[in-house]
C-alpha cells in the first residue's frame, strides 16, 4: 500500500486547524531528517567528542574566565 493516497484520504476528513498541525509536523520531520543527514563523518566524530567532553565536565566548576584555549583543551585535548 502506498502511503501518499492513504494520507491524502485521511486529510480530507480533518478540520482546517488539524490540517495545519499535520503540515507543521511534516515540516518538522523533514527539517530534522535533513539536519541529521547533512553531517559528514568528521562532523559526527567532532560532535560526539564534544558531547563526551561536555558530559565529563558537566557540573564541575571550571573557574572564572574559562573560555577560548582552556575550553578547546578540554573539548579537543592538548594537541589540538
């Protein structure tokens, strides 16, 4: 069974405000899929490393003025 005709038939029975909600939901799903699919392998690796570093340091007091190079050392390590 092809989804498009089924979806179109179901939309015929919905009131206008519900159809707008369906349209918003479809746009949300398309946007979310596009964002996930556009990340390259390297970007996914960097994002994973950032997530793990942030998770490791979450809740720790890093002191006043923590930014820039100190931030990069924690996220990417000493060699970056």
